């Protein structure tokens, strides 16, 4: 068998293992080791099981993952999500769709201090959904707004997805964080625009509520002030150059822990539970990354990236058309597989194509994140949709999917703009170099 044929068989075997419910990290390890053994021998193939885990576990940049996850855990224990939502709702709740605006704004702000999109969505499903339903908001509109707010986290630094992309693509995490600022603001603006259009053409989905007195508004803003301190202290230091990414992650974890402690909300029970959940999520991500590096070694040895670059180079298509074909493939793949897994599986052979076409890896990282955002709410998988249905089983999946349609369209507009105009993402990192 030629290396290219072994690579093709390996890809087929990988998808077969994933469909057979083998965890993605272990599936990539199995295929990677077996593929390398077929091209050389079992001795060098088995050394990958020692070398790659050692490389991943000693990667300093990857240490930010558990730290940012801990920050999110302690921020949740401290009650920041409730404080943020109440503050924004007090300011905007009297407008038509005000609680929906508050949900998007709250998710965006909480996303800065939370390490996970699914955690953000689950948290606001508990905080915002009961309030919206109690005040007569449509179930579809309410759940659609929360799902859209949850996906924003992927594009708001610090993003675990961005960190994973940078580790595999070997790009600077700080560059990707900078590149995400303008697209994140655009994503928030497009989601707010989607809400404005929905409530304009279907006002019955969002009744107008009474204006909150200024005394209550000030009280809500005072309770949310510690969140602003955390955001400004940590990420102001990061973007001003005072902290490195690792130092910012450490400071963020410690500050959120102290806020939870000072507020009297930190107990032994939720501390142990939070540490357990963070450790579990970190271990899962480490296993996936180890598998991705072993699989990437196999893919490179099989010369699949070279063959793919050569094949695409012969296509009678412009580079931009090839990018749109790849994006369509990602959306289809994301409807079947977990989006982060799809990114890590495809990155070893898609990234060389993107670079060969003349595009920047940092820009492609932002595009990948937006595609992952879409995959979290696009049927039939839509992990955030399933989480919302699990937390609110009285609302059907069909109703939730109906509610997310306007926000899917908003994300598609964002994806198109970022693809057509790469400078939207790249202008800020280049200006600050």
C-alpha cells in the first residue's frame, strides 16, 4: 500500500471508530499509531504514545486551559451570571425585547469570565429562561436567544477553542485573542440586530415590561461591579502587555476564587465539585490533543496535505471559492460530528491548503471559531440546543430550533463578512505588532 492509500484508509477508519462511539481522542490515537506502523514499523509507532503525551503535558501554553476553566467555575459559584443578567435587565428590561438584549449582553460579559460556551448557555438557561417565560416571552424566542448568547463565548477571549487551535496550528494565542475582538463585537451587534428585527415584525413574542426605578438599577449595577473589576483587572493587564496569557489566566483564577470566597458562596462541596468538573474537562481536552498530535503525525507521514494541496491547485477555482467549499464542508461535518473534534481532525491537512492559498493562519482560526459557533446550534446535533432541552424539557427541540433560526442567519452573515474581508480580523493584530 502506498502512503497516500494508507492515509485514505486511516481517515475512513477514524470516522468508522467515531461512529462506533469510540472517544475521539482514543480513536485518533488508534488510527495514528496503526497508520505509522504500516508505513514504518511498530517500534517508532509505539514511541508516539510516549513522546506526544509528554509534549502535550509539558506545553506551557496549554496550562491556560485548566486555569481559565477554574476561573469560569469560581465565577459561577460567585454568582456573577445572575448579577450581570440582573444589571443589564434593569437597564434594558423596559424596552420591547429588553430581556433578550439583556441575555445577549449578559452572556457576552459572562463569557469573558467563563471558559466554556456550553457552561455559559447552561448557566443562563437557569438564570434568564425562567424570568423570560414568567414575563410572557415566547419559548422559542427565549431559548433561541439563550442558545445564541451561549455560542458567543467561543469568539470572546479567553476561548478554549482558540487555545486548542493555536496549540495545534502553532500560532500565538495572544494574536488570535486580538484578532477575535472586532469579530466578537460584530457577532454581538448582529445578534442584537436579529432580536430587534424579530420584536419589530413579531412583537407578540416579547411583551413590554415596566420600567425599573433608578434606585433598583443602581443597586443591580453595584452588585455586578466585581465582574467589571475582574474583566478590567485581568484582561486590561493582558491586552496592555502587563500580563502574558498564562499570567492572566492565573490571576483570573485567583481573583474569581477570592470573589467567591469573600461573597461567602464558596463551600467545600461546591469547591470539590468545581475542581472535579474542571479536572474532568481538562483531562478530556488533553486526551483529544494527544490524539490529534499522533493523528497529525500519521497524516503528515502519509503525505495527505501535500496531495491535497496539489489536487486543489489543479482545480479551476479562485482561492476564495475554495475557501467557501471548505466552509460548506465544515458545516456539513459539524452536523454529524462534534465541531471541536472536526476542527482538530481536519486541521493537519486543511491548514496547509489555506496557507498555500495565501491566507493567514490567524484569520483561519477566527473562521474556524465562527464555524464552531454555528455548529453548536445547527441541526441535527446542536449541542447547546440539546443542553437547553435537557434543562427545560417542557420546551420541544423543534421549538428551540425554530427559535435559533434568526441567529443562525446572523452567524452566516458574520461568517460571510469575515471570509470576504480578512482584514476585519487581521487589522488589530497587525496594528499592534
